[in-house]
């Protein structure tokens, strides 16, 4: 159960980082990242959260 809560928390933190890292522009790209390191960190947090939740689900069904 801890892995599920931890995975969801990582996903939420990553999504909040991704949303707060963008600035709106009226050019070709509607959303542009302010900082590439924060964007990569947010992507990794969401990816790791999904992996943790998938592993937890696999082990709980097994």
C-alpha cells in the first residue's frame, strides 16, 4: 500500500513541476519550458511513479 501512495505522490509532484515550469506563448509552440532540468526531472518523477505503481500492481496480483 505504501508503494501505491508513494507512486501517486511522485506522479502528482512531477505533474505540478511540469505545469509550473511552462510559460504560455502565442507563437508556434503554445507551451515552452522555462528550465530544461526541471522538465526532465518532472518527466523522470512521473515515469518512476508509473513504474512503482505498475510493479506494486504486478506484485499484489502475483
